[in-house]
């Protein structure tokens, strides 16, 4: 249904460039050197090898993420194909138009994001046989160093700790990938694809844009989730992602004094970068759900910082005992409540 070739072309155009500037720092060697130290700190032993770090261009990053989206969107595109096939004489034209529209939207979104992402532990949640990759986008890292006015080697080391932590989370918690993928699959299975006949000539009708805009104003993309079942699943996904991101944020700060020579001011500079967007950029980030990503960083890091301050990394690692031990969205704001729930029963 989706014209993936077109999506890739649009993503590469939106990415603007696939150049890989010389960072004058060997990220692959550094991640190998610190792997044992980060493992010792987080106390998560990977059951599979951590993938080697790859320094890539924006276009390559976009290509990798579109490949992951191919499998992720199969539940939705499959139902959409069924609906389109039932559209009678309009099926052929509707199939082409829908495929092009989806390709354009996906390509633009991924292309825009390729200009912002510094690094990523790329994992296809719904394609378990697809190997993960540890990606660093050279052009964005190079630009960030210049914009923030920070020491290059220190900043790159700091970002590498964050992404390596993600690799250890999924490599050291065997159930995490399947659990998060299952939540995503459950959500996609609830998405109702509708192609309704309009009143003029039987053409397919579009959703009411005024209604969508109003709901978006009230709460962003999360407000477009329509059913109680969808809301419950989205809340669980957001809670897991907040923990994953917050854990990586906590670890990069905890290990910075030891592994990052000039770490002072990096957190403040990164926070300013995330907050210091122009009005059009903030609107676009909200449309793409990226503002939710920023809140995940903040909420998750505050939770992890509080838990470690109270009981050490061992207390935080209770979260990895199983899906039932994960904090809920409410518990992320009340770390003491979560600590009480997950504490070992008194003898």
C-alpha cells in the first residue's frame, strides 16, 4: 500500500544531505572501550553482542528507520488495503493516491527527524529477526557541538554513553523488546481504518479537519487516541519509553565525571538545545509527537534520579524484573510509591 520507494526518496530530500563529516573522534573505539564500565554500572549483562557503533549520514539514518517502519505499519496498511479493495470502481485510483500520500507523509516526517537525531539504538520492534544497529548521525553531532559551544570529544563521549545504555537495556533485559513490541502491535491492531462514502458522487470522504484540530489543540497527538483501550495501551507505551530514556539520561550523567573529561555544563547545554526551538519548530515537533519525547526525557530522568538517590542502582533495576515491575505513568511522578510497590516483602 505504501510506496516505500517514494518514501525513501522524499526522506532523503527532506534530510537535505547524506554527508558524513569527520568528527575527529573514533566513536566505534570509544563505545568498545567503555562497554565493560557501563555494564558494571548499570548491572545489566547483555545476552547478545552490542552492535558496533556506526557513524552515518542523515539519509542512511532515514533509510534505516523507514525499513523498520515497513514492518511496524503492516497491521495498519493491511487493513487499509482491505478497505481500499472494497471501494468498488474507485479502488485503483484510491490505492495509488493513498500510497503516494502515505509515502509523502512518512518520508517528510522521517526526513525532518533525520536532521535532529544525534544517535539511536535502532531496533525494529516488530521484526525480531532484524539485527539492531548503534547509529550516530555525524552531521547533527557536528552541528550540535558548534551550536552548543562545548568540547567536541566530551560531548561525543557523553552522547555515546546514552546510546550504549540503550543497547544494554535491550540486550540485558531479554523480555523488553518483545514486551514493547507487543504493546505497539496491540495498539496498531486497535487502529480502525475507515474509508467512507461521501455524499457527492460516492467519493471517499475525509475526516472532519475541524474536529481533529480541536482535539489536537486540547492535548496534542495523544488527544487523537479515541478509545479507552487505545488510551490504556498508549499510557503503557509512554511509561516504558519514559523509563528507557530516563535511565539512559541518568546513566550518562552518573558516568560523566569518570568517562567525560570536560563534562561540566553539558547537561545545561543539552537542556537548552531541546528547549530552544523556534515557534515553527515547536509546532512541528508537537505535530510529530516529539514534544512527548522531550517530556519522556524529563519525567523518566527525574524518576530514575529519585529512585537511585533513595536506594541505589539496585533499587532502580527492580524495574527490569519483569513487565509487572515497570512503573506506570502515575508512578513515574511518584517514585516512592513505586519503590514501595516493588520492595521485597518483609521476612
